């Protein structure tokens, strides 16, 4: 009988030790926070040169962490960019292009692994508060793709039956068939955004939900994804910041975004977990420049959103991880939003997805290793599956393609201006160190460099395709998710 009691005691002791060990293991795992802004340009943060308003919280974040100067979104448009961030893949590899609409029957394929699914395998709590845009049908929504909680809109905030300043659209306009904008709570519609005034509450709503999530999960590892709807038109801003900037409504919106970052930082500090949190701030693509003073700034880079020039894809990126990332540092190395997933995998010890990804861990850069070169190249895909450019080091080869240029009359007060159809006829080469504005084609003087980059182009075409040369897919292309 004594032996039975002794055996029971050992089992309980072992179980207790195992539980405590597991708990301690979880306590060591850092939290991850990603704040993801919509249509914010390279020049829209104070420490990146913004004028007409201040961003003290973001500037403080950069002073306490690392700011990148050559960081790129996965593509220069909404759905594709978000697909790249959350899966670590070039969006065209997994069938994503453009911006999905409320009538789309496609979305993220369940065979793809999101950051949320990857971190849940390590016991993380996961929450998203904001814009999703990877498919609005239930099988494509966040709760079916690794997130425990979701409050936000399923697509862009201009996908409703009103224009970009809140007026009813005329009969026959394609957006007249769109429903009123839903705010989802989990898989259900919680309420509808029916007016421009309703949009004013979105930034504060997402922020309050995010702070509440932090407060509830401060005792366990968590992944918080905060993809703001702003500053996508139509712009909405709360009374806290309306009229506060010298740059008009867009500046007001940026000030509220900065406030949101400050609220997240305060929640982390109040819960005593700021030092154990990897905190990232970045944006999905460059500014939508034809919206005039309702648009941001590309900071001197060429063009903006929906183009493969650097104004469309080079974006602000700030990362803070106290005690791990040297404070006040600047990284000039190449990096991309698709590198976030493998970086989180390395830090958390999670296994990488079973399907091939394109991202690479940039943790060594975060640690301040100036000799590290984790990423040599960036591929610039856009449209259905068009390879428009490739960058290696300081050189960018722009391939023949068409684009809609902003080099024309701008819009005003949220009313979009026209864009001019343009075409690159022959390959062009730019030295991004000397010419970040991509103004001077130097291919004539550097044919050997152009040939070197063309080898990367041919390899990319074979694996991922390129419709510019008639290749719809490549050997590594995968299907987007489809509704039955």
C-alpha cells in the first residue's frame, strides 16, 4: 500500500514540476506586437522627415529601438501586402494580387500558415483588431486562420456605397453594390459603419480593444496584430485630434495613429512586460498620392501606392525589443515584410511552415550585427503576377511594364485626381545609394550589373512566373483559397 502512495506522490510531484517548468518556459517567450498602418508613406513619421505634425511616441520608439531605411512592403497594395506579412511569402506565390472586394469569392488558403498559427503552436494567445482583407467569407476570416479574437473590418474602409468624402455614390457606380461597412466581432457582424462620422471612431476602437487584449493576456505570451484602417481614404479621425495638425486631416490622422502607438506602449509598461515584447511598427504600402491633402508623403521617393517604384513599397519600419535591440540605431540593410514571420519563428522556437516561404530571419540585424546580410534581393511583383523590378544591394533593375503615374494634377480634400498611364519600354537600372528617387537610368554605364540582376529575374520567372513575358505561374506557385 505504501508503494502505491509513494508512486502517486511521485506522479503528482513530476506533474507539478512539469507544469511549473512549462509555465517558466512560457514566461521566457517574448510577446509580439505588430502595428500595421494603411497607405502611410515613407515620409509620414517624424523620425523619417514628416512635417506639419509631430509623432512623439513613434520617435521615442525609434530612439529606444531600431529604424530601417531600406524596408519594403510585400507588394504596393492592400490584400497582397497583408498576405505577404502574415505568411512570409511573396503574395504572388500564394495566389494573391490586388485588393479583394466584398464580392470576392477567394481568400487565404487554409494550407498556408499564418504568423498567428505559427505562434499558437508555442502556446501564444493571438488577437487582431483592425483591417483583415484576406477574404471576407467565414472560412477566410481570422478565427479560422490562427487568431483567438477579432474585432475590425474585413476589407478596406472605402469598400462601401459612399464616396471618399461620405456622399452617396451615383447609380451605376461599381461600389453602389457594396454593403454598408461591417465591423466584425469574431465571425459575426457586430455593427455597421454607415457614415463618414462612423469612420472617426475606428482608430480609437481598435486601440482600446488592443489595450484590453494586452491587459487580459499579460501573464502569458501573446501575439497582437493591430492593422489600422487609417490613413486609407476616406479619412476618419476622432475629436481628440481633429484640427490639431498643420497638414490638415491627414496630419490629424497621423497624430492619432501616433497616440495609438503610445497607448500600446503604456499598456505594455503598466503590465511590466515592455522589456519582454518585440514591438513593430510598419505600413502596408506607400501613399495614395492622387488624394491630395488627404494623402501622405513618399519622402522624396518616386511615385506611391500601386506602383513598383520605391514610393510604392519602401515604407517606415521601427522595431523595439529592450535589452536585445541596441537603442537609437539605424539599419540600412535590405529587409521586407515577408521576413517578419521567420524572425518570429526564430525568436519563439516555432517550426517554420511546411510550405516554402520567401522570407528570411532578420533577427541578427535587430541585434545590431552590422556584418549580417540576411537578405540580398527584393522582388517587386504587382498586378496579376507581373515582375516589375528586382533590387540587389544598392542596385535596382526596373523591367518593362506599365503603371499609373501620379505625375499629373492631384486631387483635393479626399477627392481623387487623375492618374497618367505610363510605360517602361526597356530595362532601366538605378543606383539606389546615389539616386533613391529613381531619376537617372544608368544601365548604359553598368551593363554587367544589369546582366547580374537579370539572372535573378530569370530564376524568379521560372519559380513564380511573370505575366510581363507570358508566364502566368511558375514551378513554385500555389493556389489562393477558394469558396466552394
